[in-house]
C-alpha cells in the first residue's frame, strides 16, 4: 500500500548562502550553487507510522533521497489537506461542541456563524 503524503514543501536554503546575492543585487545565481531540497511528511496507513524525508532537487541527480527517518511514536503530522473538511464536519456535529457554543454564545441552532480552525 502506498504512503499518504501529508505535506511536501520546499526546504529553504541557509540564509548565509543567499545573502551575498541579495545584498549585492546580483540575482544571477549559478545553477546548483544553492542546494534545493524538498521536505516531506508521510504516513504509512497500514502501521500509522509517520516519516520525514528530504529529497534533493535541481542538481545533477534530481530525486536523490537525502534523509529518511521515522518520527517518534506519539507525534502526529497534523491533518492532510483532504482531511480538513471531514474534521470540521465531525467537530461541528459533536454534541460537546454544540453545548459549549450554546453556553458561551447561544449559537446552538446557528453553527453557520462558526468557522472551525483545524491545525
């Protein structure tokens, strides 16, 4: 079974590598001079184990796996973008959430005024 890709993002290079170009207004940076890498969080849906991977980009050998490590158990990666709608729906239908909305704001019947924040 394939992994669930929770996040894929650009791993920013060290500022010491970038600052000489920005401070001199010289944006003609030689290809490969600044390492470009992606940072990915993955979940194995069978085992529910979480992994982090770093992959090399834009150099002689694109796609080289530079690191792969299992995140310590008990640390969760957060919600994947495709899970957010489901989590919001579950939260807004939860009886405890509805009771607290009524208690604090009198909004039990009008949850359309509530925007859940999933993170």
